[in-house]
């Protein structure tokens, strides 16, 4: 089986509770719960599958009802789901309480199961076969640092391009041992600052700072501000058009990675990859979910008409 992409990393339950009125600490607040399957790699893989790509998902999972929920969501998204099962453990989850305007009040991340996905599991026959079958590999920083380092070296030895999603400023630090073998790292400005050790004065400064850390390629987003991408000696910058309405920012960064990788697989240049990434993120920002279940190439092409051209820097 020839795979467009092998996705290895986070697939868990995301629970978000939004308070209806003014937040009252230490008291019961009226609101509403929303639950869905999420995780950086899961969101990106689901988007790419809906865009017509052949994607296999490998993610740690518990033998509980939440694990079954993840499996069902992977099937609906059209993924070739091959979980690493821990029958006596709980599937990871992220539970957040949000204020009326969407700002985070407090969150609890129960992600201990990911630590059990140790580097030796990469030596399993099924994992080796999947790496041999895949044209591209995508991981995220939910996995342990040693596993990410071993995966990056394995991909380099096999000649498989490896991209990674930073996840958060804290988790991106787990990619330090993998940076030298990464082909691309998807970051926001806070995550880029964490791994570079300093903040860029302008978006155009990010490639220099990140290359000094040994990174060969990456993208840095800054909310609705300019986004920059670099690969080799090329640097492209885009200033996205402001959206009139944003339903939820959850999953926008993962959608950005999906659009970029989809364009990469189609042979697009760096500037077009960046435009497609922005278009895919805009589609996700307009939905209350972490992924748009109606995402398609037709929808993405329509959104592309609203995205300005990226410019190459000299």
C-alpha cells in the first residue's frame, strides 16, 4: 500500500466548556460542554484525508470508551487507523474551561499515556512497514523526546521527509533532539521563540534565528498577522486577509499544516504552499470544530481566491 502520509502522534479527546456569562471563580457557572476528538496529528491527518490524500494514523490509545470514540472518528475521516493499544490505560484527554469570549480560564491535560510510546516501539514490524510505505511522515510534540529523536533519525536513514507540529511552547522543546533531521516544523511565534531562545523583531527574522538552531525548514504564524515560511535558501511571507468572523481558533494551526503539506505533495513552490496553508486555516477558523468535516479540494480552491499572494524575500 502506497501512503501519501504517515501520521504519528496525538489523537485524544478534547473537551471544552464555555461559560455563558461573566466568570465567577469559586462558584457554579452556567455554560455548555462541547466534546470532540482532537490532537495535532489527528486533526492534520483528518484534513489531509478529506483533501483526498491516503493517510495512515498511528497513535497511542487506551482500551476505554474514549479510545473507541477516537477510532470511530478516525474511520469517519477516512484514515487508515492503526492504533498502538494500551488496554489497561486511559486514552489521553484535554479538558478546558473557557470564558464567554473564548479566553482560557483553566485546563487539565491528562496526557500520561503518550509517555508510554517509547522509542523501542518504532522497531515494531508494523511501524517499519508503515515508514517504508509512506512518501511523507508527520509527527507532533505530544510524543516523548527520545521517541521523536529516534523517529527523526529513522526517517533520515530511510530518506523519508519528516515534518512536525510544535503543539505548544512547552512541548516543542521535546523536538530539540530531532531538529537536525526535520524537514519542516510548524510553529506559532510563541513556539518559535521557545525553541530559538529569543523572539524575532519582525517575521522576516525568524528564518535566521531558527536556522541557527539547525532547523532546515519551517513556518511561523502569528495569529492574524504575517506568516513566514522558509526552506533551504528560500523565504516567503504572507499577510492574511482579516476574517470577518472567527468561530473557534482550535485546530487552525493543524489545518495550516494540512494545507501546506497538501500543496507540497502537489509539487507547489514555497509561496503557494504558504497560501494554501492560510486558506485551509481560514476554513477551520470559521467552524466551531477543530476540523471542518466538509473540507474538500473544491472548498479549498474556492478559499484560495480570497488569499493574497505570498512574496519571496531576496
